[in-house]
């Protein structure tokens, strides 16, 4: 049995970010914390390399590792109108998961152990928690720790009223001649054919005049088959005038967009971070900025020897707004292409990004709300309030609430 102060389960964005912050924690403490980063061995359980895109101000912790960054962003509506503006005060940034993992492993201090284990179960305790795992050779392994942070993706998405999937496939493409502006990115292009409910869009993130990530994304109830994504990507590349492209790599994934709540503390010594801890913004599927705020708060608590409860990195009013938007999209009360076209056409992109990041002031949010389909959204707000009040009443009476 190995004993640690902190065990971090999972080597995704949340686990790697918290592991990276532990060196800073140890520099601030009189007694360093011994930490284990636990991931499954390389093989079928290893997630494929991923691209993480997010927006933040200049000077972020990951800036030296960025694959690309863009100051100018554009949104293209279904009728082909382009709305382009600076992202200021933000930059839109791209990171590759392999680069982050290599950096974290290469710059870890002497107090970080990197363990390749399959985690089977977690046991809470009054003083220490236990991680029950299996080693690569099949031997049982137990780790104990004062604090355990589990960043594995959630397996149960049934707790909310509305759950959509942000599902996507992207091609890293190379074209024969200089075509792209590496300083500008297409954040959302709403010209692809739209589903009955939800929304479909493409985007283009250049990394050089001849290279870009071109992606097709839908918000909907079910993912597509790989060949359906490829058909959509082929059509989108033709639509934006790329002509013949060489596909050098591909990525594909599914991100839950749900108004379900995800508790960050699940025991005296057990916590959840990342998507499992509510770090994914329900209305966008973006997680990286939420992870940054969540892990920064955990690191401060560990450095100050406080109970390191991860915060949910979004305000209650933003989560309520997200629940309304998801319901409006899922019921078809608003067309997703119309909603996003109005939002981006009538507001500066930097202001919209601040709202989507949860940092905008309430008066500005109310003003932005008036630029969306007001009647349909107002009806959905009333529906959401009625459902919430009914749900609370049924909960007090001990009855399950209908969805």
C-alpha cells in the first residue's frame, strides 16, 4: 500500500492542470505534499490526443505551449453574412493535449508520482480515502490519501431535465496554396444544413496560411456515425471554398451539455473535478476555462491547508440561463441557427465571450438577452420556472419529479 497526501485520478485537462499546480502548492508550503497522478496504462483505455480551445487574456499559464492563437474572430450566419470583430480583451487559444501532458510530466517536482493503474473503486474514510486499483500485470494495488480528486468523465447524465450532446469531428487539413489568415478564426459558421432541433455549424481554426483545423459540430440528442461526419466535413470544405484538401489527422468526440448538477464533494475525502465536477459550461460545452478556475481554487486551499472543496466555476444565474437555452433548443422553440446568429450579430464578440465565460455583469447580460428570440426564450423561462417550482414541491413531498 502506498500512502499520499493527494491522489489525482485521470490525465485529462482537469487532472493534468491540478497536477501541474502541485509544484506551486509545494513551493508555498512548509511541508510539501506527496501526490500521485493515476492514469490507465497506454492502450485501449487511453483517450486519443485532443485539441483544447478556449479564450482568456494574454499571459496564461499555458501560453508557451499554444499551437495557435487568434485575436480576430468571425461568425457566419445561415444567409452567409459574416460578423467579424476582435476578441479583446481575450485571445482565442488552441492547445494540444499531448503537449500539455509532456510538459506536466517533464516539469513535475520530486513529490509527484505518475502511476499507471486501472482504478476500480474508491473508499472514503474519516482520515484517509483509499483508491482500489489494478496494475498493468493484474496485481491489486491500493493507494491511500488525505484527499482524492477524481476527474474521470461522469457516467450518469440522467439527473437533469435537458441533456444534449455536443458531438463533433474535425479534420486537420493542408491545402496546396496559402489560403488561411493565421491571425483570424471562424468561431461559428451556421451555413451547414440544420437539424430539426438543436444546431449544426462548422468552424475553421488556422495554424498557418496552408493548415487549419476544420470541424463540424452539432448540438443534439444523438451522435452521428463517422462516415456521416466525413460527409458533412467534405460538404463544408467545399462550401468555404477550400477545394482539394489533404487530411493529416482527425479528432472526434462527444461533450455532454446538461442542466444536471454535479456535486464536487462526494465524501469526506473524495472530490470530483473537471466535467465530473461541473466544470463544463452547459450552454457551450467548453470546459478548459472552468477547469482553470476550479483547480486554482483547489491549489489555494491545499497551499493554505484548508479543506480543498472544488467550486462549481459558474454562477447560479448563468446555470439557470443555460438550462433555459438548452430547453429552448431541445424543444425546437428556437432554431439554434437563429439564436446564435442574433446573439453574435448584435453584440461585440468580446462581450459574448465574457458572458459565455461567466464573467460578464448582469446589466450587459440582460441587454444581450434582448437580442435573442425574446418571445420564445421568455416562454421557455416561464416553463423553466414552473418546472423548478413544481420539482421543489414534489421533492418536499418525497415524490419523484417527472421530466
